[in-house]
């Protein structure tokens, strides 16, 4: 069975975009307000949180590769984001940006290291591990760039 690993290129492209934007944005840009009480740095913290979730779940799966992929009901996650928002906003903006990039790199390494069997089993389980991290990054990076007028 051939496994589609196109997500690796997608992840790499959006992570490179993330890195370029973080290097370009000033501390004032990172502290800029976004909708719903967020800041640019807070949204980056949000991205880091969800990438860190992937790192943690893949690491748990690595300890018991025969098990099914770990799951989380991703249909109702607003409460998770809202609960974490105060912590995201408490992190100094530049540190939040750097942490977001470091965690994106770790998440991309983890999902790239999954075996074909793991990818197929994840798909068969309804894709509880979203290996295509690029889509989530793209959504938020587009929102941030629009907010910053760039």
C-alpha cells in the first residue's frame, strides 16, 4: 500500500513561512490585538499548543506502537483554547513566537517519522492524529497577516 506523505512538504512549507514571518515581525506586531481577545503572539501560542499536542500523542504512541492512535474529540475544542488563552497571553511575545517555531519543528519531525503502517492505522482510526499541520498554520498565519495589513 502506498502512503501519501504529501503532508511533509505541506508542513515544511508552512513552517518555513512561519519562520520567515516570525523573523520579520516586530515585538509590536507580536503584541498586536487580534479578534476575540487574542494577540498575534497568543495565536502563535495557540499554534504551538496544538503542535505540542501532536508531539505528545506521537510520543505516547511510540511507547505502545501496537495500540490504536491516541484520540481526542477535535469537534469540540473551543473550551481547550479558551482555557489555555490566559497562559498564551502571559508569555512574552517574542518568546511565544520562538516557542511556536521550535514546537512546529518538533511536530513536523514527529509526524514525518511515522511509519507507513502508523499512517495507515491513523487513517483507519479516523485520523485522530492530524499529520498535516500546515492547514492549521496556514489558517492562522493568513488571519495574522490580514490583521497586520500585509
